[in-house]
C-alpha cells in the first residue's frame, strides 16, 4: 500500500519534509513483512544465473506494460538542503533509516552473501525485502509518489555504505532499481516520470539498471562507442554495455550512448522493445549482482526515450553521482574488512602470543583504519556538497581516487592479515578482495 | 546534518590569516631559510597582528590556546569552535611557512600545553608568556617515559637537573615547559611538567641545531643544572598516582597533534598549488572527471596527491570538530597526524620530482617545503607512534600488550 499523499487542495496544504519522509519509511517498514522474515524465510527458488552459463544469451526480460502518459505537467524535483556548520552527525531521520538498513545488512545480507556469490544471484526474497525498506523511494520526490522533499545524497550514501557492510554484490543488486528511479527523478520530464515512476513507488518494483560501462580497456565514460543515431522520429541504438546489474531480469534500462557524435546522453530503453540481447558476464566479484553485457542491435527508440536534455552537464552529473555511490560501497566493505580482522588478529596466535601484539600486524590494522576514515570523510563531503547544490566534481573525483586506491589496499591487507585462511572461502575476506577491485573499474550502475 | 564545510562565520577570519600568510609570511620564507638562527624581527609585528586575530573573538591565533573541553557550559547543539578555528588558521599560516609559524611569539607548543593542563591561577600568571616545549633528551625520543631529567623537592622549590634537546623556539621563548621525573624509581607515573622561565639560574641554552628544514625556527639544546623553580610552576597534580598522571601529560599530545596535522595540510597545499600552476604553464590540466589512466602521468600523479591531501584535510577537521564538541579525540588526532604528515612529506617530495630542476632549485620554494615537511612526520609523535596509538585504540590493546 502506498502511503496516503497529503491533500493539495485543502485549506492548509502540507509538504512532506524529511522528518515526514522518515516516518513514512518507518511506517512502511513496520507494515512490511521484512521484520518477520529476517532470516526465517527460505530463499525462493529461482533460475540461477550461474557462472557456467557464460556465453548464454537471452533476449531481454519481458517487461510490464509501461504505458506512456502524455502530459504537460511539470516534472517533480527535489530541493537542495543547506547547513552552515561542519558536522558529522547524521540527522535523526538518517539514524532511523540507516539503523534499519544496517540491521537488514547484518541479519539478511551478510548471512546470505556467500551463497549469493556462489550462485551469481541475489535471492528474490532478499531483493523483495530490500524494496520493502523503501530503497527506491528515498530520492523520488513526494509529488511523484516517493518520500523525498529534499535531495539527500548523504542519506543515499549512508544507506549504500550500510548495505555494503553486509555484502557489496547484494547491495548493488538491491540498489540498482533505485538508481533508475533516481535518474527519472533527476532528469525525467513530466511524461517520463508519470510513465515509469509509479512502478518504482508501487509494490512490485521492477528490476532496472543504469548501463554506462563498455567492455574495453581504458574505457572513458565520456567517449562512448555505443551510438544513438537520430532516425525518423526517434533514435536507433547500437553497441555493447558491460557490468549491467541483473540485466537478464531488468525490465527497464537507462543506457548511456553517444548521440549523433555530439557526446554522451541517456536513453530509457524497455527490455522487450526488440534488439536487446543479454549475455551473462560473471566477473571477479560483485557476483551477487548478476552482471551481464547488454548488446544493442538496431534498437529503435521513440523520440521521448531521451532522458534529460543531452547536455554534457547532465551526463557528467550522472557519472559523478554513480561514482559517489561506488565510493559509499567501498567505505561499507572496507569497514566490514576492518571489523572482521580486528577480532581475528587478536585471537590468532603465533610465536606464543596474539599476532595483534606484533607491530607489523597492528600497523596494517591502523592503516586500514586511517585510510578508511579518509575515504569516508571524502565521500561524505562530496555527497553533502551535491545535496546542497554546490559544485562537487572535484570532491567526487578525489573520493573516487581514494576509494579506488586505498579501498583495494584494504581488500588485499584483509586477506594478508588472515594469511592462508584469508585465501580460502572459509572467510569472507577473499570475497571483499574481489569486490573492492570493482571500485575504480565500474561506471554507472548506481546513482545516489 | 552531515556537512563538511566549516561554518561561513570562519571565512572572514581564515581569509585574514591567509592574507597574513600571503603578504607577510611567504615573502620572508626564503630569507630566514637562508639566514638560519637569525631572529625574524618582522615576527614581532606579526605576533601583534596574530594576537589581534585571537582577540577578535572568532580566532585562536595560531592555536596555542590549546584545547579546553566542556568549559563553556553550552551543550546545546553542534559547535564549530576554537579548535576548528585553530586548525584552519594554522593551515593558512603554514601555507605561508611552517618554520615562521613555529617561531611566532606567544604561539609555542608549550603554550598549548599550558592552556590544556594549567589551573586558572597558572593560566593568569602565564598569560602572554611565549613557552617552548622540552621533552626529548639525547637518550630518549618517542619513549618519553624514559626521560632522565629529574625534579627534586627542596623546600618550596623543585630542583631540576638534566639535558633537553630539540626544543622548538628554545632560544627565543620566554619559558619552557619541561618534562621531568619526581622519582625515577616510580617510572612514568612520576613524570610531571614544569614551567621554567628564561633567566632562571641553572638553566642555559647550550647550542642551536642546524637542520634539514624549518630553519626559520630555532631548535635548542637546554641544560638544567640545579635549576630551582617554585612549586607553583608544576602543571597539573603533584601527586605520583599510578599511570593517571602520565596519561595527563600525554593528553597534551591529543591537543597538539591536530595542530601539527594542520601544519602538514597547509604545507602540502602550498606545494600542490605551485605545482598545479607549473603544470598549467606546461599545458597539463588535471581533470577530476576523466579516468586518470587517460590523462598524462603528471596529471594523474597530481590527482592522486590531491586526493590524499583531501583525506588529510578532512581528518584534521574531524579531530578538531570532535574536540570542539567536547568529546575525546585521541584516536582521530593520531589518525589525522599520521595521514597528514606522511601525505605532506610525500606530496612535497613528489612535487619537486614533477617540477624537475625548477623544483629542486632554490629559485622556487618547492625544495624548501620538501625539506620542511619531514619534521612534521617526526615531532609531536612520529608516524610510527601515531600508528601505534591508532592500533592500540582500534584493537583495544594496552601498551604492555602492543608495545
């Protein structure tokens, strides 16, 4: 049940502020079955998207009927927030939302991570529970059925960080539809929002993915080989996108393509419009996200498939907000490594004492802590600037550099500290090692 | 609400500090690097300006007022206060010159110690005194519990004997805060800090060191030979009471480490800015959006340096913010100093490399900053000591478990 919207025609009209938004999230959670289900329900049977199926191709998933709603109504947008104090305290609302996500990550995501990694899929019930937490609603304006009154990249970053503390691959699978909902909220025009957003604010959230990366070395997201050519009254799309999250199940894609040689733009592509093929692309890590390539062959799109105005600044924002999301995941997984190695090195004995008593070991732990905190602060700064409408290109670029470099260092030190035990799947550090290599490689996929 | 920009109320103050650094400090930088041990007479006027900044309400001069927590009784809401102002102003002054900042009258590290642990009577009596800090000895550095200098009670006085080295501003200051043991058989618990004013019989400045960097700042060896100071000059409690007392004197470092981190952030930024200008003149423009591997190596190197600098800057602000809000910041202070100091050293050295023979030459200040930055990873606790503290805190291990 979507929560009731305040009347816009009464004597006094109320806009839902973030407080109201948070209460609505809590209400939704309280009504949902997630709480009851934590760790109880068996994962439902599903066709797994196994590693052995590399090369297996399928046509795009059958999508629901997204019926275009022609409308002259203005699109709904979120406002910027402001604050004039250096402050690292989350708001009470953020505490509540992130608290619930953290529990979900601890009780559902982490216990299921090993299996999700092995089967290259996040179980449906985990995805459903994640959606019941309202993840797709956070960045959608309330006028469009979401929960937001103000933009809150910091909330989105905190949520992504908390989820990735459970498992990065699962977090990516859970957040992928939210990235498309956020893209529609940020750049969709009135008809696009009314056509697609109701699906993301309803009860059955479609799988959806933001596809930017392309499979070639030295990929530059600002120079795409996937091309959209103007044709008749629309576009024809050709090219291959890689690392597309849950592409086989996705009903709606936002695909980045070069528009007539004039630079990158974003297109809304429904999965069963013809011309799409999905090829499983199991990778080093993020396996729970069921990564795949999407091959577009003469995909015909209507004129209104163009998302946003094709201005370079819009596309740059998409890339930056995506990178910010990956930074948040790196911070969450980095924290998972730190939290795991601390008790391990205090218990593991060598030469008659815990290895934590040796400086060479202890200093590695210290450096994980130091660099992780730096990554976190740089990520928060970028997010806070973004939500306040300030320039944040520099901050995202630097945060990404830190999270790529030190995130991977944390991943490799996590394995190193466990020695041979870190190399085997008895411990999660080898998975975190594989996942953390994605930071700095991945483009798109997320949007905070 | 999460926001990592310091309050706009500080901008005017920080901007003033920047003007002082740009117009006053930086232009003197090379002069006193070359004229080691010459007293920078311009600093007397500058000190008055800095005192004025401190009096203007917002500012805390160069940070020597130390950290006094929970003393203004207002617990309502989040504060950006004196600690934040201190680190921000130190960043600006050290963007100008680290050595000259360390030579700023009445802004010594000893002043931080006094401000942090002195009682109200001492605070009043020592107001306006320029105080250096004398801890290190020829036989001990990081292991400050091993100091040999003694302070014996004799009537109403303490009699101090020993030799202290590496006393920053030791020649120019009005007084030094000396660490000495009341009873060497009782270990670290007996270590106390004493204020010894210049001119006290039995105290003499033995010599000044010639150094790799921060040459504008004098570094002295001071000998105490039956040097008699009144009992009232002991800072903190005179009781030898287990490890508590030593923890008290060590706490001074929680307060000075964010300041040293801020020095590193300022010095690193100076090098980054000059290097960026040089890259620009050479036709290289680092791009925050493009993948670094698609940019020139110099641009990618620059971006990697700026990223680490950003982490250092934010960790320093975090440590100050925690102190401003009345919470213990020992972990964050050590993290900030570890990250900022190693980053400043790495950044300044790599900037010299990028700038080539121009960077290596005395024509520019890059080579000087690369020399200055090294001390920041050593004094007030070396890189290794910061890592040790960070590790003990994260692992919850004692100093006997993790040595």
